[in-house]
C-alpha cells in the first residue's frame, strides 16, 4: 500500500482529485487530498507553499502528486515540510527548473489574463477560455457543477511570481503523467531527467472524466523507480 497526497492547482478546488482518490483507495492505497485555499494566494506562492507544507509535515515515505499549476510548487513544498523518502508525480503539471527560477505563468498569457481581471482579481478559471470550454472538458453536468462551485477568484498578482529552485531536489524518485498537448514540453523535460512518463493524451481535466486510467498511470510511474 502506498500513501498518495494529491495537490490541486490554485485556480481549481480539491474536488478535482475526488474521483482519482476514490480509485486509489479502491486499489488499496491511502489517498489524501491536500488543500490550497483561496486566501493564501493573496500573499503569493510563498503562503501557498506554507499552507500545503503544514499539511504534510511529519509524513514520510509518501508520494506527492501535483496537477496543473501546483507542479512548480511541489519540490519547494516537500523541501519545506522536511518529509523523508518522498517521491513526486506531476500530472499534466509544470515541471520546475533545477537551477533557475520558474515563472508561474508565461508572460504572453499574463497579458491576456490582465485584460479579464476585475479589481485585480481574476474571474473563475471556467471563464478564462469562453463559455463552452468547461462543458467540453467535463461533459457530465453533475461533475461540472461540483467543480465550478468551488472555483476561486484569485489575484492576478499571484501569477507574477517566480519560484526559485530548491538547493537539492527533495526526492530521487519522480514520474510524469501527460494528459494534454499543453504539457508536452514538461513531459519531454521529465524524460530528459530520466523519469518514467505515461501518456494519456486527451484533456487537461481527464483526472475527473477518466479517473481510473489516471489513477493507474499515477501508480505505474510511482512504482517504476
């Protein structure tokens, strides 16, 4: 039995991991969903790291799994929590640089986001890409309602941050699960680092709609080291 700690991106809520966590538990593993609450994003990525690190402090031999925008924070979270014997899995997530700062958002996209911000706050993530995108990503209306209900409005300023590298990566065993074309470069970087990679090319939110396949892929890459 493995211990999985699942971290969602700051622009969505913990329910994005609900169905994968159920699959992992059904396979006999322990699965805990970590929480990024909206208020720490007001203080920048550092406060988000502090909030999440406090949730895993004292937990050793764990597999920490990040989706989407949580990826660049994951090594810093593990480093700050001082957990030992951990491994990291990135699921359609940004892979942070080893020896340079990692921007939380590309500059070109930041300019697009600044155009839709109101009172320095971004609209819910479901509104970033047009009215039909969420229905395409999550066809099941019940699932979609659950996800959209907890989408936060976070400050545009959060994405102007860059995460510095940790002195030493806090895990020697890492893996990558690719879900969408938007993270092809990150999956390739994972390969360059010698990590096991599983490709399930589809949509960015397939951890919701294809939870069994994603759960199996997480187990595969975390046990391949």
